[in-house]
């Protein structure tokens, strides 16, 4: 007498039932695997190209906030700009001087605003335009 156990089947012990075969539509095909691998590679490449710009922005934002907090009432806007450029040079962040605005009202608080655009080339003639604005102070 043969006992049917679906988990353990010996070759030739039971007839093969055609209803147990997986249908050809089950699972993912080779083209599907290639498609999803390509999507994953493109997403990783996008992140690798864009993340350095965001890292620079986050660093710039911290530097601007610290510089605005440390600026004394006796410092001029030119001295604040000089100190800010020194910190940006150490962090290897290059921002055009025209994009840095320092507002100082007498002996009141300092407001530093840095607004700039970054163009990140993606592939061929496709580029991504990123617009950043870092503020520090009151």
C-alpha cells in the first residue's frame, strides 16, 4: 500500500499529476529580472550623482547657522563674509560671492542667506537642476 505524502515523493512511486505543475505564467521571467536590475542600477546611479550636492547643502546650512550665531555686533558684513568664506574653503564648498547675502541692521542680529543653483549632469544631454537656499540668523 502506498501512502501519499505531498512533501516527500519518491520517483516512480506515484503517477505525476499534471495539475500540480506550475503554470508557465507563474513567477518572473528573464526579461522581468533584467528590467528590475536595470531599474535598481539607474536608481543607485541617480542617488550617487545627486547625494554629494545635498551633502554640500547640509554642510553649508550648518556653517551658515554657526557663522550667523557667532557673528558679534561689532563685526562688519565684510568681516562676516571673510569668515564665512574661510569656513566654506575648509569644507571645500564653492559658492559664488554673488549668491551670498549678509543683512545686518546696526548692532542687531545678522541674517545670512545663501541661494544657489546646482546643475547635476545625469546622462548624455540630460541634467538635473537643484535649487538650494540656506539661511542662518534671525
